[in-house]
C-alpha cells in the first residue's frame, strides 16, 4: 500500500503539470457555502450556458464567478489556442480562506464575535473531445 515517503509522493504528484486553462480568485469576500451554490449550478456545463446561468443569477457570488469564467476563457484562447465554442467547465470549487474576526458590541458590556469569511474560488475549463 505504501508507495514511499510522503515527500516522494508529493514530488510525484507535483511533477504532473495540469495544462488545462484555469482562473483563480483568492480572498473573495464570500463564504464557501454561498459560492458553492453558484459553482454547483455551472459544473459540467459548456461555457456559454455557464455564463448565461451566472449572468441572470441574483446572488453576489455569481458576479465573481462570471469574471472568473471570462478570465479562464481568455486564458484558453490566448495561452492554449483553444476554441471558445468547445470549452466547458471541467472543475470548479471553492476552498476556505482566512476568516476576519470582528467585534459587535451587545447589551450590558458584552461583545459578540462576527466572523467575516473568505474563500478561494477556482474555475478550470477544458475542451470537448
């Protein structure tokens, strides 16, 4: 079962470079749960359908994801010479970012903590076979 030392396993995993076009937004001021509503709706869809979904979605995260989709599509066209019509959303996910802690004054001298969550959103496109 063991393939070797942990550093050797990491080295092998990092040696394979992912050549698919992608875009990443770090420290987005939206929680992971709220971003995942949008990402679940566009996962696996072709690029034009995904952009249509996020354009008419009223959630705040949809504007962020729309910019990411446009950026990933531009990366595909300019860096990888891919055709925009053949692109689809291969992967999209949101990872937890750092949480900003704030204080809200309450009655009788108490203080409640407010957690302003952030996330790192990634969109990976690929070309249909």
